[in-house]
């Protein structure tokens, strides 16, 4: 591990020198790429420096303990070793996790899709609640969330809603939200006060600009229609909304959040590429024998990653067995603790499988 960390430190110093070169500074694309690499490496180097300094201090204290004759100095050295040694393991674990290769798509923006599952009108209302939760979460992260397509629920909420989320490391953070979310509560339409169980599916895709996919524009049918806003309000009466159908696969996407036909087309094309990329990834994983569940799941009540229990004020993530009793705060976007623990669990699994050397 030390050898790899030394290589990273050397690369960090090299990038720092490259960034001040005039030819690099005049090339904005290259400078931006190097700046991102510098920031990523800087985090690892900072922890490594702390770790190396700790090792050096422990080694120095051990040398005093073994060579010093003065009992008082020996006692001071022993106390320092006892104080510093427990700090080693947490730093080692942190460095091991930081050395796990990052998914290159983690830094991308994301396409968020929420669909009502089992539960009728209550599922649609819950889908709307999840949208609000992600809107609040995006605000806390300093991201931007823009709705691009939707189908209203008959009693409120949405049967389907699609949004673009833009910002820093959006996909790498939101990808843990993919799966079926289950809600247990008394619906507003329930006269007997009985608790009902409903579900909504969440899919998070990395937004792809230039993806290596054989996308023949002749295979895409383009339709234009009038757009309207969430909740039924009219956005405009011109044919600015765009629907794209990929004829070979039957994948359909549409975008209607912009008044500009060109902007809606651009967003729809990005979403289409992202969905085709996800299909290619699923096919590849299947071919190499990876047992990977669909991100959507069946939409059934039993196929769940997280449960929101309103009567008990409890939220449970079933993948990591974590429960909290602060449901109102979670529905206000406080989901980062779940995501952080899911990221840690995933990295631990990768280390166990030998992904990180």
C-alpha cells in the first residue's frame, strides 16, 4: 500500500507542476482535467501525509524506548506510543477505501426517474413525496434538479417523473437510491384508519454526453407535442416538447421542461444515450457472469431497498440494516447518512473481493 501511495504522491506533485505551465494554463480543457485530478489526489495525499507522520513519530518513540536509559524519557516514549498507535488503524482503513478505483461515471450528472408501483393512487402520491425528498437533498448538496418529463397521478403526485440532476459527483452519490422504496401509512382516502403499504421505483442513471454506443440517428423517431407543467398547468402552447423513440430497442424518452425545442431535444438525446448505455452495461454484466439485479426491480411491495413507516416515524434501509426514527427529517432530504454507510459497505465488499490491491 505504501508503494502505491508514494506513486500517488509523486503524481500529485507532477500535476501541481504541470498546472503552472503556460501551455497547460492556456488550454482550458486540459487545465480543467488536471485541476480535477489534482483535487482528487490532494485528498489522498493529505491523509497519507498524516499517516506517514504518525508512523514516523511512533518509530521515533520506539527508538527512544529501546535506546534511552533515563526512566522518565522511556515512560514518556511509552505514553506517546500508547497514544499514537490506536490512530493508525482508522487511517489505514481510510486509505484502503480511498485507493479503491472509482467508477469513472461517479463524477457525472444523473438522470433520476421515479415511478409509482403497487398501491394505486397512494403510490403516485408517495412518488411525489420522494421527488420532494430528492429536491431537498439536491438543495443541501448545492445541486440543481430540473424536471424534464412527468405523468400526473389521478389523485395527486406522479405516475412517473424524470429529472436531470447536475452538480459535483451527482451520480456517484445518488446511485445508491436506485431500487424500490416502500411506504407504510394511512392514506388520506382511507376512512377506516388502516395502514396501507405502497411502493415506488427509483432509477438513477449517469448522464452520457458522448457514449461509445452504436447510435444511428436513422434509428431514432422524433415526435413533437405541446408541453404542460407538473400538476397539469400549461407551460406553452407551441410544439416544443420532444419525444424520441429508439426503434431497435423501443426505448422512449421525452423532454418538455424547456420552451426551446432545441434544448428539449438535446436533453432528450442525452437521456436516450444514458438509457442505452445502461442497457449495454446490463448486457455486458450478464455476459461476464455478474449477478446484478435490475435497478428497477419488479415494483412489487416485497421487492424493497428502503421502507418509510409513518406510524412509527421510522425509516429502514434493508441493504445495510440501518433504521432511524427521524422520518420527517429524511423526507426533508436528510438521506446523506444512508448514502455514506452504503458507500462504506460497498467499498468494504470490494476490498473483501480483492478489488483493491
